[in-house]
């Protein structure tokens, strides 16, 4: 931390949990003059009806920009659904993904800019001119990288016999269409091998005073960010301490279906299980600190400083207090 400039906080984040957490980080940063960069998951991204959709980037952008629907948590407030009705009248598939009219404007601009050759990072910056999220939003990668879910061959197919084979479906089909109910064998981050960190990501990590892992889904939000070659290395080799915030309280994923994802990769759905998945830096992993809820006080992970504070992101003040606790644990607050 320089003497003249404020602290630089980098946050790795998924969509809804990531957006809520970032609202608290931003509130904290405004009090202290810190600068915030969010590196956001793109594994959920999908092309539907010719439109490029980035659910996590949009959830974060709308949440921080005041445009998110507060009940759904995703998509726009005051949304209307005329286009969806018209697509249904054509029996256009897929019909299971909710594309609202207001939301579609975002996807039209994004798709047009991507087709014109702009990288996703530049497109995101352009969209943020309108939303003014108060945080720099970067996709983890500008390259195409999508999470697919390997399921049994005939799972979810009507009338199909149980087969021994398997097939991969897009994460959105598994999550939104099947509500994560199809037994999953594994997750594959398609395109990860040849992906590079997006423009600005490595510079942000190099300039970070602290890196926080948002309480996002560890398996399908944080892991795909870390799967971009060079990104994990930049964290482990960097000088900035890395502190994670548990997305699990007790044995429950607070909202969402992280338990299904953790079960698939054989990780216990607990604050301890997720910490062990990320690993302590002292044991070759990622973390210098792990923040758990007071319900999980007493959780012990070898070689990892753990602190218990309330982790319910009920409002911005509560989430800003989580941020302060994470930075204290990181040792970057005086
Ligand atoms: P998504 O990409 O929209 O699914 O959202 P994220 O991956 O960013 O976050 C989803 C995860 O946030 C869920 O799986 C929960 O485990 C976690 N979560 C949601 N609300 C809270 C909360 O209030 N406190 C904590 N600690 N975790 C939460
Ligand atoms: Ca997501």
C-alpha cells in the first residue's frame, strides 16, 4: 500500500453472491478511499437466439448499478417479457432461459460489439459507462470458456433408458433447465486450456494489496476463474494476501445449489470442506485466511488462520463489515 494512494482490493466473484458481496466491498472502499477490481466468472456465458449472454457479469453489473431485480436476484428490475412470449409463439428453443426485454438490450449491444471484434473486457467497460458500478469489472478471460456438466447419457431425456454412456450439457441447461437435479459426474471448463487472463487481470493482481474470494459458488463460479492458465499462479506467486469468505454457513449453501456442485466433486458442504478445497498457502494452496460465519466458529483447517464473524449478506452495512473483517484477517488494515 503506497502512502499517497489508497488500498487496491481485487475480488474474485460469481454472479448473485458475488454482486452482493461487492456491494459491501464498495461501501467499505468508499469509506476508506480504496480502489476495487472484480474479476468475474465467465463459465456461465452462453449464446442463445444469437445473443451472447454473460449471466455473472450482468448480475454484478446490474446489482452494483442499481438495476437488478431485488427478488429474483438476476436480471433487470421492472422487467417485461414480450420477446419471450413471442419466441414461445414460434416454439423457439430453448424456452427455459428467461430473457427479459430490458435485459435483451444489454445482450444486443454486447453481441454487436463482440462481432465487431472488441474483446469482452472492452465490451464490459462500455456497458459499465451506463451502469457506473463503482468497481472495475473484468471478465476472468476474454477468450471463450464455458462450463459444461457431464451427465449420464440418457439423464433428463424423456422415455430414454438408463445408459452407461455420458454426455456433456452446458452449465445453464443443467442449472436453469434441470435445477441441478440431473446427477452430474463432473464439470468441464471447455476452452480453459487455451484461455488467457483478460486484458487488465494480471496487472490488477500484480497491483493488489489484498485479494478476496467472494462467498460465491466455489465449484462453478470461483473454480472456473482459477482455471484460466496463469491466474492461479499470479495469486500464489503474488505479494498480496488472499482471504476467502465462506459461501457455506453450517452445512447449508445460503442461497442456491452449491451443495449439488460440491457433492459432484466430492467436497463436503461445509466451511471446512470449501477451505480445504481452496487450500492453505502454507500447504501449497491459495488461502492466507478464511472467514467463516459465527455458526462455524471453531472450524479448524491446518495452517490456515480462520476468523468467525456474521456472514449473512443481509444489507450493505453487514457486508461492508464482512469486508473489514476479511481485510483485518489479511493484515492489511492498520
Ligand atoms: P451465482 O453465480 O449467481 O450463482 O452467484 P455466486 O456464485 O456469486 O454466489 C452463489 C453462492 O453465494 C451460493 O452458492 C451461496 O453459497 C452464497 N451465498 C448467497 N448468499 C449468501 C450470504 O448471505 N452469505 C454467504 N456467506 N454466502 C452466501
Ligand atoms: Ca454464476
